[in-house]
């Protein structure tokens, strides 16, 4: 299966585009970026230098994914989302000279497997969006988001738990939550959520 790249897209020769991936009109993929298999990059999206994406990711129209962002498998980025990379942005140095790449250190956003970032939200680096977490449209994320959390607002705060299907979970008591869509059960412990049967310590070790 080959990749599909629109004629008006700008893909640097050093970028790697996985089999089955599509890069649509007016999008830009910078140097040494890596896209996995079956990814979709929408119209006008920007993928920065050295950004790494896993398989089956979807980047919607006009999203800006600045380096050194890392997207694991199955990540969704909504329209006009911004993943920043500069903690202390300035166009010029204190002496008035124009800043160059050597005058600042880029920091990235990490999005874990299955996570989703809603339209026009901003993730202020460095932050990590946990596995299967959801960032609501228009939110501004300034702190790490736990696995399975739904966060919203400015700054973003957790308002609910969601399951792998993205649907808010129903509390059934004793720290247990149920997905109304799939029937899967989840367990909350010390402000963290895990799928029933998963070992949280093992999951965290695998991610690190």
C-alpha cells in the first residue's frame, strides 16, 4: 500500500511517510518528520521538523504540530489545534537581535496512544496527554493530562473520565466506572484511572 500526497502539499525529501498515509492539499511536512502507517494529515496542516507520529493518527485541517512533538498510535488532532514548543517566546534577544534556532530550546508535547485533542485547543509545551484522554474543543492545556481524563476550560481541568470509546463513563461505586458504549469497566485509584484487569504500575513502566 502506497502513501497519497496531494500535488499542492509540501513534503520535505527527508520526511518519512508510512504506507497508506494521506497528506492533503497545502499541508507541510518538514525535515526528518516521521509519519507511521495509515495516517491522515488534513488540508493546511503543519508538521514540524523531526515530529514523530505513530500509526493510524489523524491530523485535521489547519492544525499546527510543532517539533519536537511525539504522537503515539491512534492520536486525533482536531481542526486548528496548536501544539506549542517555546516556553518563553520572543522574536528578539534582550540586545534587540533577531532570535535564531540556537537562541532557544524547543520543548514538545507528547500524546499517548488513543488520545484526542479537540478543535482550536492549545497544548502548551511541555505537557503529556495521557492514553485515551480527551481535550475538549477550545481548551488550553498547561499541565499533564492523566490517562482516560476529559479536560476542558482555560486552563484545562478534568471534568469527567472517558473510556477508550471516548464516551463519558458512568460511576457505579467503590471507585468503579463503566463505559455505557462498550460495557468495559474501569477502576479509579488515587486520582488515576485504569481499565479493569490492567496493572497500572506495569502500564506506567511500559510508557517510560
